[in-house]
């Protein structure tokens, strides 16, 4: 079954030239929001795909915390922040 989450975004160009994306994930069970820093403006579809990929990466890294299976941990992503709403 596929998650039916709605992602809405707002963008803001920073003085550094980077683009800050604030996103909201509307999910009845667990609404979330967060920020993504991108180096150049991108189309909305690409930004949403990148948010989904980073969330999957974060989810898979938390699921692989089995001490009997030495899987290297994913490094901290300082350009992606996710919070519970």
C-alpha cells in the first residue's frame, strides 16, 4: 500500500543565493513539517521528489539499527530537517 501524503511547499531565496524550502506533510496519522536547503531554484516536482527521497533515506537508516547487522549509518544531513507537527 502506498502512502497517500500530501506535500505542500513554500520557497524563499536566501542572501547566500541558496533556496530554503519549507514543506508540510499532511498525513492524518503523523503530520510533519521541515526545511530543505537547495543550492539553486528547482521545479516543484523535483523538490517534492527530493523531499521524498530524503525521507526514505532517513526512514531506512532508522530501520537498520540492528546491532547484529553491521550496516554503515547514513551521515547527518544538515540540509534537511524534519519535525513532527
